[in-house]
């Protein structure tokens, strides 16, 4: 498991973020530039909402702490250390499972 994560684009979507809905990626196209390409990520809510909810979007961009707690429960981890040591297999169908139904019903991530 990881000891740290990089979630700059998630935080860049906060109302309080200084980039006003923009994020600079890690890939630097020029040796003299301190940042990579500027991309528009939009503003989805406050930092508190992004971290703790309540989520008004179902794309996983809000309530990050709640998502971690849910995942910990799914694998039976009581602490972050136990969660870090968990072995898990991701099924290849995870990217498409249920999306057909969302698309047909025009809900969730199927509306895009």
C-alpha cells in the first residue's frame, strides 16, 4: 500500500482553491517551467464537501474520507495501517459494470 497519495486535481476543484477551477499537472513540458500543462477541472464544492461530504455528485469527487471509510469496511480494515496492508484484486469489468443501466436510465455517470 501507499504511504502517501497525490490528489491535487481533487483539491483544485474546491471553491477555496487558488486556481479557480484550474490544475497544473506534474508533467512539465519545458525545463524552465515549474509546472506542467494547465487544465480546467472546474469547481465542484467546498474543500469540506470534497473531503467529508455530503456529496452532491456521484462521480467520486466528493466525500473522499467517506469513500475511504467505506472501502476500509469492505475489506475489513479497522485502521489505515490494516487498510494499507490489504490485498485486493480488481476485476476488469469494474470500469463498465452497471454503466449500461445508468446510461439507459440517464442517471449517474451514464449521463455524460
